[in-house]
C-alpha cells in the first residue's frame, strides 16, 4: 500500500485535519480494499459536510502489525462506486452514509435503512419514493427467496418485557433457517448530532448513556479524545483506576452473559447464580463511585473517585467471594454433557467470514481472530500491563461462551494485580482548551469488543463532527450468519451468545 496516500498515527494521537490527504475516489477505494487485504480492519468510515454542498468521506483503518491507525479521505458526489463488493466490511458503513447524506453507493448488494431517520442534508431524503428512479428500496422491503416449501417468520420490532425494538425476519425451510435479516434503529436518539458544538456540560452524560451497559468503555473513549485534543497527560493512579473500572464492567457483563446462556438452555443452577453474581460485580462498581454502572467515575483528565486503604480491603474481600462463587457456577456448565451438546456446533461462524465481516470482541476471538485493542492499540495502563488475548477456533456458541470465561479469569488476575500496586499520584489533571482544526481517533476494548470514537474540531476548538462506532455495529451481521442452516429454535441461544446492543447501534 502506498503510505503517501494516508496518514499513519497512533491510537489517541491528534493531527491537523488539513494534513489529511484528499484522494481521488478511485485511489481511496483501492487503498482501503488493499489495506483490508493486508490485515487492516475498518474502524470507522463516515461522511463529513464541508463548505457548500461538498461532502467528504473519512476512513480510519486499524492496522495491527504496525499498531497504527491509517486515515484516508475523499470527496463524495451524488453517487459513488460501492466498496462492498470487494470489501464486505464496508457494507453497513456505506448504508449509513447513504441514509445520512442522501448519496448512493452504486453496486451495493442490498442498500437498506440503518436507522430510519431523515437525511442530515436539508431538502434531501434518501427514502423519498416520489423519484422516478428511487435511490434506495422501500423501508419495508426485505430479502426474499422463492420456493413452495419456504416460509417467513417475522419477530418484532416490539418484544416482550423491556427489550428494545428490533425486527428479525427468518426465511425457513421447515425448521431450518435459510436466511435471517435484521432491521434495527427504531428509536434513533441522534446522540452524535447532539455532540456537535461540544464539549459542553451534557456531553459526558451522553457518553455514559450511549450504550448503558458499556458506560466505562464509551466514556473512556471520549475522555481519551478530549485529553488528546487538550494535550493532557492522565496521572498514573487515574489510569490504573480506569482500567479497574473497565475490567470490572467486562466481568459483570461476561458473568451475566454466561448465566443468560445457561438460562436459554434451561440450566437453572448456573443461570440463577450468575444473575446474582452479575449484580455483585455491579455493586462493586457502586462501591467505587456510588453508581452500579460506573457513571460519574471517569472524567476528562482522570477520575473523580479514589480507592483508599479501607475501600480497597472491602473491595478485595467482596471481589474474591464473588469470583469463588462464579467459578463454581460456571464450572457446572462445562461439566454437564447436555449443555455441551447444545453449545457445541450451534451457530458456527467461520474464521474467513469473521475476517470478511470485520467482527470484533469475543465474537471474533471465538472464531480464531486475534484482535484486542488492549494489546493491539494499547492506551493508558495497558501500555505497560498486558492482558493476553483469548481466542478459540470453533466459532460456535460454546466458543463464544468459553472465550468469555477465560477472559473473566484473565481480567480478574489483572484487576488483583492493579489493586495491589496503586501508584501514589493525583487523580486528575486540569485541561486546557481543545486544539482547533484537529482530527483524532480513540480505540477502547469494551466488553463487547472494539469501541471507536472519532472527533474533529473546528476553528474555535469545538466538535465540528463526532462519530461513535459501538462494537455491535460490526457484529449484528455475524449473528445473521450464525443462523444460516440452524434450526429456528436455536435463535435465542445464538442471539444471547452475541448479546449485541440495540441502543449502541442506534446513535
């Protein structure tokens, strides 16, 4: 790949937006496809309005071998040749650009709504069916297969209980699923749009609730953005406390997922225990900052709450008891043949498909993909204290469950080590104003996988554009692929093995 066509820079390192090369679209497309072939992963691909009616596409690719983020950009016209036929990772990003800015990626194999909201460009709407040649299919259009023995099963968008809205449409031959199509975005919150002009007092609260079960992950990505733009160094004690919170969030959600998987196959001992133990991990977060989801703990420049000696002692005692109970509960899963029969060879995603789709987090690592932002693009304390990446090779429900369990053990070991050696430094550093006309990307390994935030500042140092990519954005297609050739009754189990976020997808 021709490096002169891109900017290569580290995770959380800003640079002047004017330095980002503006490529002809043909070279932009060629460079992205070539970079993905060489092992890079599309962390972000979005469009930014410029003066007049101009629209600029910006791509951020994460290249593990070099530990660098590659930035590319080009101008977009009313239509452009789709990258998706040659680079499947681009498919949802291109659909999002089409929806938000009313431009058409020609040749996209299935151009559909992402979030059912109006175009950001005044006077244009890509869902306008009044045109002689409509830009996109109707909102209600779904993939169809023909055959006398085929039938469709529609689930949602309204679900029982408190589940957020999402529509799942299965095309089945008897009980066998031939194709699953997933439609999301029924409650678009426009968080990204609300961030423009910030940071302001509400910005941190928007970040903490972008995906409510990933408060620490998204808030940390945001804090790293602000600190990079303010050229601020976070005190070492604050960096350690942040890592403790991030791993605690991972422990709570992985424990909850293992319990939910047990519940989906009717194994009540593990299901009952893990439901309680997830609450115990959340209560440890409340011990640190007063909130079970970790809200108000992180701030730009450091953290707001400390762990003094007495609190450390209580935390450690409760943590060890919770881990002991969790070990007992989870070991029951692996020792029960009927559970293994349901987990193994159910919902398989191949390594090749995982790489092509750009899956992240435990869903990718369960297929054998070695990807973890904590080791591939480390920030904070992870630059000095590594957590080994956990992978498995079967790509099935068992693999996604087992990877979670090994990650729990390694996160627990890391957490114990950090608590024993908290550095004696201040908790936060004062911030200067943000540098104007900059662009920066921040990657964090949340419990679902890679979180990516990209920010651009204007001439006054405020956010000109802010882009958030939750790991669920990459992984929903993985769930659809996992259901190919499965029994439709396996959907709850496969769905829980991914446990993706509706609201994190809808920003």
